[in-house]
C-alpha cells in the first residue's frame, strides 16, 4: 500500500523526480571553447607571474622550465633596491588619477548638454567626438611635442595629464551621454519644480543615478592613462618622474648583453597589480555600468 501511495505521489508531482543532465556534443564543445579562451587569455599573465618567482638558472634553462623548481623573491627585491620603483608607482597613480578626475569633471556636463540641450549641430558634434576616439593617438606625437616645447612643459606632469585628458575625454562624453539619454525627464521636471537649477540637479540628482557609468568610465580612463607609453617616454626624461611602463621598459641588466627577464616580469606584475585590485574593488559597479541599458523594461 505504501509503495502504491509513493508511486501515485511521484506521478502527481513529476517535478520532484530528479532529472539527469545529458552531456551533448554541443555542451562539450562549448566548455572546451571556454577553457581554451581562458587559457589563451591567462597564459601570458601566468607565464610572467611564474617567471618573476624563478631563479635565473630556471629562466635561462633549455628546454624551458614552465613551473619553477625553486622560488625566489630576489627579482622583486632587486627591482626596488636598484630603482626607485615606488616613486614610479606614485607618478603613474598621480598622473592617471588626475587625468581621470579631469575627464569626469569636464565630460559629465558636456555629455548632459548633448543629451538634454541638443544644441544646434549636435549630430555633427557627436560625429566629431566619435571620429576623435578612432584617431590614432600616435599621430599626435609630433604636434604635441612642439606644444610641449613652446610651453616649456618638458619634465612636467602637465605634459602627460593634458594629453591623457584630451585623448580620454571623447570616450567619457560618449558613454555618459548614453546614460543621460536613458534617464526619464520626469526627474528633471520634478527637480525644477522644487527649485533646483541645472547644476544642482546635475550634481545632486542625476550624477548619483549614473554612478555605475562614472565608475566604468573612470576605470577605463585610468587604465588607459596608466598603460600609456609613447607620450610618457617622449615628454618625461627625468628619472624620478617616469611612469611604470617607461621604467619597466628601461630596466637593464648587470651588463649590456644581459636581459633581466626576471626583473622585467616582476615589474610587470607590480605594475599590473594595482589595476587588478581596482577592478576587483569596483567589479559590481563595472558590471552594472556595462550592462545598463542593454535590456529595456
């Protein structure tokens, strides 16, 4: 009798019966593709991290030793002992953070003006901004070099902050404009009824609503300024003012014929770690900023 009752309950509630997942060929190919892409993307990073902990004998060994047999921190110690690498980190942080703040301060009002005011020729303005984002920055080097010489900005942080701000400002405007367009106008109408002017409404009401976009744009701008190499190499020649990409590229060995692979790998890890920490801290805001507006409800 109990067996019959159990069979009746299972027939009435078919969802309670556990279902076995069948492994199809498409699922296997999908996960193989995912693993292959992850390995392809992370293999160079893992190689640099492992190299930074290898002894010189393992680095120069033939055939290659992929996983270190002996771990060492000598490359990191040598990195900070022979060069003022802590100062390089502070230089990159100051230049990148300043240019990022300048981009957000200038780009946010400009994006709001394009989204709401719609000035005459706004389409041409947006087209020009998009064209600037597609323009290779390396082609600006000669003109910027002449400007730096005329204004006597050589070995000055402004020689990097101003170009970084100018290069990243179009991206800031385009991203922020797309978010302001999605905000309902009822919020602005209610704020004007309450006596808010345009600046108060932008700072106190609209900007907090676009916080994911601000974080996403700010991090993209910060990373672009942090990793920039050509301008930092050309405009800054003083040793104590160099940034991390330039300092890492100019690492030398004990002789002209020696390439310090271990020290270069350690410098790469040290220079990348702040960006990784930054992305992990603001991961939630970045995902919200990248996905907002993808689904309209």
